[in-house]
């Protein structure tokens, strides 16, 4: 059984667009709020948490909704199309509102942009497990995350090129460039991805290899009822997701301000360290996917969380930016790849195929719940105690995530044995 790499790359264009947008959102919106509109860190953190508050409701809703519909373009594609178009329209209002120093317009456009992103995020992520056989989902997710890393690197490169020095540069060229990336990705997806055909082929492959859905009890509404041990594992896994996002998101949303306040960096210079982290993830996704198929998803996640904690603690020790910080952020990227490649497949491994969108929504509910809390909580620490608290904060939550992850006992996919002697030599590693 081989993963169709080309197909997975094409599907990954949706995640590339999502990742490019969120990179700009996490790094640029805080700067606009602080230096254009002069909003304090705590309130700014609350505004930054708006996307995650909306996501708590939107992602499970649209994930489950996309499970239940069926169109000529598939279950997920209509949501991806509508959400992307609306997000681009509203996103382009943001820099104009910032230039005009019109806070109500800025917040309104931001709210509508985030609503639009919520429409297609869960359906876009659900597309990979929809078309990928169970044993190959970690490898598939590795490629999806690799595509996301490409989007992140592209966004960071654009930040470095297009964001000028000073507190209030013109962000219109940056946002227009991100809009182009999102629209081109959408065109490629619509042109090359036949969702219904790909899903049918996945079902055919699983039947040929004797991969069956686990026997799952359902309630009167047809929803899956998980056995207690599986439900317990799912709970601890989702808690782990929340805790490592508490750590990681605190850094991604505040690092631009941290670099400005603690290290005196100006313009888009802070993006270089984040780009190194993205490169570290980029070169790690595929090897991590392969290693995970051999060692197991849980072991690789535990390694990643420990490495994340160690890297954040090491970053705390730097009082001035130098080459060493790039090594630290490179390790952050490797750690994050180890976590992300495996955590989502572990969640969907515990569900029926018909509930992938629903479980994707659950995954994002916990990750977004963490990201609702952590910008506000970490923002309060930064504002009232000091910016030096950023990396200790991230270290503590990484350690907590490690402890909860130890309690997860399900979600590792067992490799499928070859069907015949000739197939024993048919490997794609």
C-alpha cells in the first residue's frame, strides 16, 4: 500500500492557504493593534482570541455539517470554495482600515474574515483522511503539514520583504500577496481534486486490503458511542492538544512584540527566527511521518513535546538575538512537526469514517479553546509582570502536555502486512 503523494500535495493546497493566512494574522494583527490603534497587551490578547472563540462554535458545526452533505463536488469542496472567497474579500479591508486608523471598521472586517475562515477550516483538514487509507494517514498528514509549512515560509518571506521599518508601515502589499496565494491555491484545488472520485478509490483500497471500520455502538441519532477506554484516551489526547497549543500559540502570537520589546528589533526582522522554525518543520514532516509508521504515533509525540519544552526553556536564556536562537527555533520546528504529524491522525483513528468532520471539529475545538485562553493569559503576564515570562509560560504548558499524553492508550494505527510475497518489496519509504 502506497500513499499517493501527488494527490496529497494537491489536497494540501487548502492547508497551504490556511497556514499562510494565519501566519500573517498571528504576527501582524498584534502589531497593528498595539502600534496603530495603541491597544494594551491584555485587550489585544482578547481581540487575538476572537478567532479561537468563533472557532469553538464554527469548526465543530461546519465539520459535522460537511459530514452530512453530498454534492457533485463532494462534501468538503463547497465549504472550501465559499470560505476562501469570503475570507479574501474581508481580509483585504484590514490594511485599508489600519491605514485610515478606523478601529470599528478594522474589528468588523477582522470578525467577518475570521467567520469566513471558520467556514472551511474543518472541511479542508478533513479532506486528507477522507481520501487516505487509515494506515497511511500519518504520512498523509506529514505532507499536508509540509504544504502548510510552505505557506508559512512564503508568508514570513513576504513579511520580511514587504513590511517596512517603523511602528505603522503600510501593510496593503502584504495582505494583497496573501490574497493571491489563497486564490491560486483554491484554483489548483478546484482544478485538480475530484473529491468524490478520490474518496471512492480510498474505500476500494481499504476493502482490497481488508481494512474495516471498527465496530462502533451508535445512539438513536446514529452518532458513534465510543467504548470507555477509547473515550478516556480521546479525552486525554484532546487535553494534550489544548496544553501544547497553550504553549505554542503564546509564542507565535507574542513573539513579534517580544522581539521588539526585549531585543529592540524593528520591522519584520523578528520573522527570521520564525522562518527557521518553519524550515525545521518543513524538513521534518516527511521523515517524522515515516518514523511514526514504524515507532508509533504516541512515542513520536512524546519526543516532540519534550523537545518543545526544552527549546522554549533554552530560548528564555537568550538576552539578545544571535545565531544560537536560530538553532533553538529550528528545534522548535522539529518538535512541532513531531506533534502535528501524529496528533490529528490519532484523533480521527478513534472515529468512524462517516464522523471524520465531527472529530476534526472536536480536535480544533480543544486547540482553539486553548488559543482563546492563552493570548489573554500570556498577554496579562507580559503586560503586568514582564515580557521575560513568555518562554517560561510556554515551557510549563509543554511539560503539562507531556504528562497528559502519557495517559493516551489508543489511536496508533497498526501497519498493514503485505498481501503477498511480491508486495513485501513494495515500499515507499
